C-alpha cells in the first residue's frame, strides 16, 4: 500500500485498540482492482470501492487476539450472487448498460445489499439478549478521543439511485460506539436502511451489537432524492431486528 495515500488513526482505550484506516478509491481497472475482484464471485463490483478502508477494534493478550473489523471485501462477500431481489425497470436498464462487462448475463443482487454486521475473529461467546442500547451513553457529550467516518463502497446504480456502505466510530474515555449503515435508494421503488451498532462502556465485559434492518413499505414521492440521515422515518418495514452480547474470552 502506498503510505502517502493512507490516513491512519488509533487510540488505546484500556485494553481495547481502536484503529481506522482510510485511503483512496480503488482504480476502475488494473492489477489492484483485478486482485480485489478475484476474491468475489460477483459479475461486477460497486463503482466506488474503498478497498483499503477499514475499522478494527481489538484486544490482545500475548499471541491471542479478539477482533471486530469492518471492510468492503467481507461486506461484498455477503451480497446475494444467485438472484435479483429488486425487479424494477431500473434493474433491466442496469443490466443492459453493464452487459458488455460479462459474456453471460449473471443475475445477482445489483443493489449490493449486504447482511454484513462485521468480521469477528478470535474467541468470542455470542448470546442473544433483550438488553437495548444505552441511549444516555450514546447521546453523552463526553470528549471524543477518536472519531472516524469511513466509506467502504458506493454505487449510483446506473443513475437510478444510490447504494452506500459506511461505518462511523466514536471513542470516549467512557467507551466506544460504532454505527455501520447500508443505505439504498432505488428511485421509484425502494428505500433501505440496514444498520449495525456496537456499544462498549467502561466496565462492560461484553460488546453489545444491535442489528436493525428496515425497508420502505411502498414508494412515496417524498422519497425522491432522500439521503441516509432522513430515511429512517420513511422505512417502516422491519426486515430484521436482533440484539446480542459478544463476550471476548480475553476480557
């Protein structure tokens, strides 16, 4: 990696190391792009790919490590490769404009919708819970020791909307909070807001993870041009909602 184009931040919070890496958009062609795409079984990848961007939150003890990370490659591995989920005129037009890229038309989820909720490695115990996020902690005005706003990929869907995956992290002396958001707008058809939130407070023996996936029930004229921050109030259909505690054995 060309270090001149890389921005890295890190902060040690107790035994946790929080690190962000940001770099340039992956070039549309060339060896680096081909290597990235060779890891995926997709006919094509998003137009704007930040293949080097990542967030990692890790614990170390000797040679052992427990880590939660977010990156574009692992997210795209969970895009459905077998069928088209959103069947609208936009999908047909997208296929026509991108047909030259493949010798055989390969149906797949052209919206790049992904059920990715982070890459968890190391020794963790995962338990379902009814405990919700601590809203007082999330809204606290404690001084921010590290903040990251990291794009993983973006695609304009052939000028038919937008698909965007982004992750934000905020570290305070009292803990950390992460929001990964997949936002999709297919004009004339669908709004989608699929969120993963992580919370750890000083003294907790676990990371709380909330996965909440919302879709719009119908398309409304007010949805034209809507951006992610305004989409939640328009997405009323709950596709999935679960909360779990992730206990690292090293904590």
